[in-house]
């Protein structure tokens, strides 16, 4: 039941970024802003998501992941009820950029990772994480094409109201029941590593710095997908009679590949070195960005969606598993929260600077190449992590 409820949480939570992504150009017109200025809302959303992640990790460690997820569900209802009536740009900035950002942080990677750590055995964690987070994949496959279709005749305010109602009727009751099933009863797992409880001292260790740099590549590429991919495709395909269909198909295939890739990564983690697997995923992601940069026909976009989608959740799953190995269950929530802060800092920079770059160059080429370059950096860091983990993490787990 934890997997089923967690799946529906991530499935509906994908609507927070998915609806914004598809309605981005409509929102630019609705609030009378340029793309560079309105991209700041997505950038602030990503930054706040990162800033509150250590706090979310602390709440998880103290009160339990299920109760934390519940606060996110209630926050989503409040945020989207407000967004359904907001006509002011700064009001949108607060309700989406701040309140909805907290909601997503409290419902996704950090609390779900902690929930999985508490419930499942070590050899089951990867597959459990894949099953729950594949709600996001199904969201790409089902909800993203729905937003593209609704975008042609349903205004943003009505979409916001529907999202609020869906969370109130589906997510809130399910997570309330989950919080009763799994109250916070944290206890050290047998054989778990008990680290230095001074969390701030852990931030200076090389292992954290390496994990943070590699996870920043994940943040940069995910921000590109969430904020810039659809507008870039809409612009390239403007005037094409099948342009909207290709956008929807690209998002659906990306979601389908994400679903497959998450399960493959969960299975491979049983007998593969996590850091080496991480380097392989970032190599594939770099290649996918190269395909997108030179895309000139339908098959290029679909190939990009397939290759990128296969890596989409894998980098998050592997980073979560490595974080648990490095720091143990006692402070994993806080440490993964800090890693997610770095991740979201790159989301902020990619979303905002990408919008500014477009305004100056009238092209998404520079931001595409920049994200590709950061993914290449993550490949090299993954290889370094593989050598470092063998010396630092494996002996401590023996």
C-alpha cells in the first residue's frame, strides 16, 4: 500500500511542474511579462525547492516521512486554489514559486527516499524507489499530453482549480491513511553505518562535494526539461501542422522511457557499482542533449526523449542509495536534503539564465550546449566517485 499511495503522490505531483511547463507561454501573455522575467518564476520555484529540502529532511528525521508528505499535499491544495484566482505576477511568484515549491519538496525525493529506507530491505530499495517514482513517468506519459490538449481550449485558472480538487480528493486522504500506517518509529537499521552527527562537518567532506557536483548535473538537465524544452519545441515547430502532436509524443515517450529506465536502474543496483552506473547514465544524458541540439526531424526528438528518459530518475535513485551508504539512516534525510539544495540551485540557474539567454540570442542553443557540458562534468565526477567510494565507503560497510 505504501508503494501504491506513493505512486499516486508522484503521479499527481508531476502536474505541478507539468502544467507550468506546457502553459508557460500562455502564462507569459497572461501576466504581461517577457520570457526572461517570467522564467524567474520557474527559477525561484527550483531555488526554493532546494532551500527547503534540508528543512524537509529535518522534518522527516523528526516526525516521519508520511507526515511530511501530508504537509505537502495540503500545501498543494492551498497553492492551486490561490493560483486559480491570482491575476498578479508577484502573487503567482509566491503561490507557485514558494508554496508549490515547498509542496513538491515535501512530497517527492527526500521524504519518499526516507519512507523507502524505513520500510524496505537494502536489496529491495532500488526497485521500491523505481516503483514509487515512476508515478512521475506515468505523469509524463498521461498528464503531459493531457495538458497539451487542454492548453488549446482550457485557461490556466481552470487547470489550477482542477489540480487543487484532485489533490484534495485523492492525495490528502491516501497520505492521511499512510501516516497512520507508518508513524515515525525511526531506529538504526542492523548493520547501518552510524556517522558523525555533526551534519555541517559532513558538508566539507570530499564525498559530499563529489556527490553534490554530480547531482548538480541532474538539476541542470531536469530544469531544461521542466522549463525550456516545451517552449523550445513549440518555437521550432511553429507553423507545423503536427507540432503539438510531436510535443505531446515527445513528452509521452520521455515518460515511458523514464518508467523503463527507473526499473532497469533499480535492478542493476543489486549487483553494479552505483557510482559507475551513475557515470554511464550521465554519458547517455550528454548524448541525448547532443541529439536535441541538432534535432531537425521527428525521429531526432523521439530519439532524444528515449535516451534522456532512460536516465531521468536513475540519477536520483542512485544518488539516494549512495547517500544512505555514505551517511547511514540516522542523518540521511538531512544530507540528501543538502544534496537536493545543490541540485535545485542548478535548477534555478538553468531556468533563469536560460530565459535570459533566449532573450539575448533568440535561441535555446546556448543553454542546450551548457547543460550538455555540465552533464559531461557529471560523467567525470561519477568516475571519480567510483574510485573514491571503493576506498571510503566500502570499507566502512564491511
